C-alpha cells in the first residue's frame, strides 16, 4: 500500500466517479462526521458520480438513496442497488435474486443464525437485521464487546460450511446464499444507471474502503484507496488497496476527496 501523496495528479483529474464503503470509511467510531458527509456533497456538486457500496441493510439504503447526495447505493454486500429518480420521484430497486429466492434463502439463514450464536459466545444478530432483505449480519464488534478476529473467522467458517458466502467487515460478518458481491452489483449499477462498462472504464472511477469485505473492489480498481484503519487488516485481506490515506475513518475519506477535487480544479489533464 502506497501513501496517498504518491497518487498522480493526472490520474486524479481523470476520475469521474467515487464509490465508497460506509462503516469506518465514511464513519469514525460509529458516527458520520460532518466533514465526511460534506466531502460526499462536494464530490456530488462537482458533477462526479457518488455511490456508497456497503454491507448495510436495505432499510438504511432506501433512506440513503433518497436523501443523501448520491447517484445510488449498493447494499448488503451486493444483494441490490437502489437509485432514486428525482425527475419521476421513483425509487429504483434492483436485486441480484428474485423475491422467491430471497424467501428460501431467508429460511436457510434463520437456521444458521441459531447455530452461529450458540457456537460463538458473545456474538449476536446485528441490530439492523430486521431491515435486511437478503443476508444475515452477525455482530462481533458494533453493539457487543469486541470479539477477537479468530471468532470472526469462525463465524465466517460456519457460514461457508453451510454453503453460504461470507465476508468480514470492520463490525459484522455478513453471510448470504448467491453468487454476487460488492463488485458484481457495482458493475450492474454502472451499466444500468450510468451507461458505463466498468471493465473498460475502470480508470475513471475510484473506490475507498477499509476492511476485508472491500477486497473485490480493492482488487478491481487501479484507483483504490484505503483509509488509514485498513492497516489494521494488513495481511488479512485478499486484495489490498493501492493507496492509503494518513487519517482513519471519515477524515481519511475527506483526504481522498480533497485530493480528487483539487486536481479537477487545477485542470491537470
């Protein structure tokens, strides 16, 4: 991982959109600081595509797509994207799995839920679970006393033994049935809402994140950035970001946004 200062101004000036994680990337210690939200708004007002790519639930993402200064949001680690059309006043909701598939997956996840909390003492079903459409989130670090990473890996293992996909974020282990992730749904969002082939135009977009469940995005985007707390997971992520900010959480996101906006204003091309 290279220092953010090594990111070239010409590369920064070509960026047309910013995708970002939420927890511990936009937020700091569980709060969304005003300067991080302000950075989102400044990127949006500068004409850039802005879209959170998060593990958070559908209920939260519905609000984010409607009220935040964003083009859309990918939620539950790629289970769906939501985008609010201001002109028609219509929320567009696109899921990776059909309603019938989600109902069957919910039944299987409910069985897993009981096993996980019994086998990993101290873990709990996340407080935002009732607002989820497609996955099961197990809390190991948000509203419960922090468990060691070995427990998070054990939770992930239980999911995988049952045939589910599982990813570790900075606060939850999320598990789901289906062949999707943050990157696959971001590709679909870009194609359907932005008219963009991300594989052909990946250099025009940046991603900012902080934890193992961001690995598909870190590995795909040449312009990938970690906030400083990504260093807590060094050596534990399948793919690490290319660049890393000097500050943790929301302040680190502001560093990345400021760098992109400054180079757009300078007209470096």
